[in-house]
């Protein structure tokens, strides 16, 4: 395996040092190995008041040689899913609004990017027959990718904050108020 480039190492260090919102339970997971020479991935559960509100994944890919389809040498790939109200899933604007959750979060944190792409899916399901006792479900799912403009670990942090907001917004949590910074639960001595 090729030696990891300095900027990718800085990105991984920023990911590992990230102070996530308290509603996010984050764990590093195996990253895909064949898409790019360097990759790191995390999974998240959105939990509030003991309730699981949603989940997601983020993969940060890096190809030092660049990738024409990415329009750069880094690529963020995400998945976010949450249960929603039945009325919400029936709203014909939910998909457009769901996409704006990503773009608004990127803009809010000044996370420069190019080449965004993805899908927003709204699904409702109702059980019948022997399964009729099962509750009806409604959910929204966002699958997206974008090319982050990364020149330092601060840029990585902006994209991680944006992803955090995307997950929480998808799960129905409000964004953190302007000027509020998440602090680590660990105390320094």
C-alpha cells in the first residue's frame, strides 16, 4: 500500500479529534478499499432522550493523483436516514428540502465544495395481512457525495460539522445556534 499523503493524514487526525454533537454516537468503520488509494469512514447513530432518531455514514476518499469524475483529489460520500411523520413523507417538496439540508449545512460552515450529486428518497410503508399489526413507517434517506476543497485540517472540520448538521437535521434536531461550539465531554487536567 502506498504511503499516506500528509493532507490525508491531517484529515484523519481532524476526524479522530472531532468534537461531535452530544446526540451523535460515532464509530470508525472499515472504509471501502477499491474506490481510492486512501479512505476513512465513520458511522453515526443520532440518539436523543434514549430514542434512536436516525443514522448515517460518511466516507472520505482521497486520490493524490486526482479523479476527473470528482473534480478534485478528495471526495465525501454520505448516507443519512431517519424516520419522519407520515404527513412529511407525503409532502412533494420533501426531496428538495432534504437536498437543501446538505447544501445549507455546507454553506453555514463555509465548507467549500464542488461537484455535488445525490438522491433524496421519501418512503412510506404499511403492513398488510399477517403483518398488519406492524406499525406504518415513513422515512427519508439522503445519499450524496461532493468534492470538498481541502487545504488544511480546518477545511476537514468544516465538512465534518456540515455532515453532523445534515444528520441531525434529517433526524429532526435543530441546528446548533450561531456561536455555540460543541465541547468534549472529557475534562483536561
